[in-house]
């Protein structure tokens, strides 16, 4: 198969063509583009399966708008609740002893980094129990809001700003080198920038469900994006 760059029309060498993802990169102009529509059967092979609404979601209509609400809570927050109780309890005990014994200033300042970790982790845990994400879709825009505890990432995007939605898989390793995965729903904007819309999802089905539901409602035809999570 001969494949030419749709931007500069140069021929693409075989080494720059990824058959599995149906993506190619032009060495001349650095453009990355999909070619599934040029290979018979490739689009069907790459199509993502339809994902049913996962647990913890509700979907309602508000006039002509569609609203999805995702509850943050999962089993990991139960573990974090006990961990925070131990961590914060130890710090309270430490400062109680230090204050009652008239400890030097260094003894008061030294644990401050642990206090910061405890405050951040406790806030994250409370958000896990209480928070929800509200995604409101209309023909003209998509809005995302996290509530009731304040959280970064609230945004509203006009439909014409969104070129494509895609899912990302993120790998993290702790000190014991054990791996944990999380998933993001991200967007490619009309100006080429990439932004995260919803991050820290526990399962790939969460990200895929949100991608499919939003794309279908606001009228975006799905196509491959370089670096996106492979279909599951």
C-alpha cells in the first residue's frame, strides 16, 4: 500500500506507519494522521466496542441537554479513610506531647511536611466520599463541574473548540515498584492543544463510556488519536 501525507503529499515510508493503530507520521512535515478510511476493513477493526454505563453514574435530561453525574466513591477511599485516621492521629499525638513538654522549635517544624501530606490526603479522601462530577452536554457546549468540595478542573468548552475526544492510560509505580493504572478522558482542541477533561478514573470503561456518550451527543465522529489508549 502506498500512503501519502495529506498535508505535504510526500510518500510515507513503511517504518513510519503503525498498522495496529492506523496512524502514520510524516517525516517531512511532522504531521500525524490516521488512515483507517483508506484501508478496507481497518475502521471496523479499530472501532471501539460500545460501553454500557458503569456503576456510580446517573443520566438525566434537562430539556434538550443531557446530564451525566459520576460519583467518585470507590473501595480505595475506605482504605484511605483508615490510613488518614492513623496518619492524622499520630500527628495530633505528636504535637500534643511536644506542646505539653515544651519541645524545641525544631521538633515543631520538622513534621510540617507530614502535616501537609496529611491535610492533602485527608481532603482527597473526603472528596472521594462526597464529590461528584457533573457533565452537561448540549449541541453548543460541554461543561464539567466537580462538587460539593472545590476541585480543580471545572471547565466549559464550546462545541467548535473540540476537535476530538480520546482516552489515556496512565501508569504509576510506588516505592515497591508495584504498578497502578488510572485513566483520563482528554480532548484535542481545534488549535491542536491537548487538555485533560476528567482524570483519575479507576477503570478504562469509565473513560470509554464518557468519550462515546459525549462524542455521540455533540456530534463528533470518532477517529484514532496518537497516544490514545488502545480499545478494550
